[in-house]
C-alpha cells in the first residue's frame, strides 16, 4: 500500500486521519533512537574505542540485514567485556537525551488515558531511568552481566529469557494487552528498527519515528522530519 504525504515529512498508509488518540488504550515505545537520541551499546563501546565495530553491527541489525537479532546483540555485548560499570552512568549523563517531541507526545498519551510501555532491545540500566523520567507504566529490556565493577560481555538471564528481541517485544505487547483486557487493535507501537517490526505488526496502529527503510515502508504513520509530537497531527487528543 502506497504511503501518502499527509504533511511535509509526515506520511500515512492505510488510515484516514485524524484518528482519536482516546480510542487507544496502550502505547509501546522502543527506546534507542526512538525515545532517546543514541544507541546505548554503541556509546558504551566508544568508552573502550570499539564504537565503529559495534555500531556497524547495530546499523546492519536495525536495517534488517542481520536476521538473528539475538546473535547480533551477543556479538556486540561481547565487545564490552572489561568496560567499567561507571561508564554506563557517564553515557547516561553525558550523551543520552530524549528525542525532540517525546515528552510532549508521551504526556498527550497519558492525558488521553493510555498506559505506556517501554520495550527495548537495549539495557535496563538506561530503560529504567528513561521510564522514571517519562513516568511510563511498564518497561522491559536486557540486563548486562557485571562482575567486580566491570561488564562481563554477557547478558543476565531473566525468567522470560536472556534477550529482548523482536519476538519478545511482540510477546510483551500481547501480554500487556491481555492483562489490560484490551484487544491489540487498541494498541499503538512506535519504533525505528527492524526488531520493532514484530510488535508494530501486532499493534492496531504502528508509528515509525525516523525509521529505517524497512520500517517506514510498513508503518501506518511515518515521521521522517521533526519531532515525535508530529504524531499528534494524525492522532488528535
């Protein structure tokens, strides 16, 4: 289905704007390069001079050129072995910023009564801080292994598994919908990379925020210029 340029840099596909934001009950956000301006794994790697190698894998994974996201993340995390845990706080303090319009859009969703979910293929050190900062309701992300104040280059096992990949993002979205007693048609999913496509396809409405080509081509709303608040040009409170 061909996308229509609804406004400069704002494309819609398969929907007729405006939509009522209040018709939805849940919104799920990716974190890295969606809610925030960086890919955290790349910036941690920069501390030990490995950013170029890690970022190349990240970019390929986000474009969908690496089919196995879990393997791509394990490869990147392995390159972080030996990084001091203190580097995580440095990345958060010095490099992590919310993307433009994120606070405006999240607050509009909250005022409209939507529950908010952060579901990330990144790391919970950052996702928990972002969740608290934006007052989001739920969050799921990966946990970096540590020992004696340094990263081990591994990921911590949770009861749900070790890696939050695309399949896990979709499963969490479905699980939260079930817990809330709503249908997936009442859920919105926002992302930028190929690993967001499973949850975006499960949701009733998908939003690509400065997404990779594969994501822009499938999203119902694609914001390709400006901040996330531009979604409110289509979703009216």
